[in-house]
C-alpha cells in the first residue's frame, strides 16, 4: 500500500506572485517528499515539484503559466536559502 505524505500547514510560507492582471500573496505548503501545494485564496491552484539542481519547478497537478512558474521557483529557492 502506498503511503500518503501529507502537506504540512505548520511549515507553510507565503510568497507574492505577479499574475498577469494582479499581484497576490499565495500560500506554499511543503511536504517531506519535496512537493509543494500552492494555495490562492483558499483554493489549491497547483502542486509542484521543485528541482534543487536546476532551480525550477514542474507542475504535477494544475496549470500555471511559465511566468508564474519562474517566479514560484525563485521564491521557493530564496525561502530555503535563508
């Protein structure tokens, strides 16, 4: 049986993302497997995998534009660099 790895709300952080028409703070919830759930105004808009070697994210669920994905990758990298 596959074990579900839960996202950890206690470790969430917020990032400011510039969507084409507006700029909003979204919550990013990590899990122990290196995936991140992106929540905007209470709605899960994507789940992404972060590649530490290339500093980019790949959407595993949901659809975000390339511009948003680049911002998200940069914000996740900066969050864990400090």
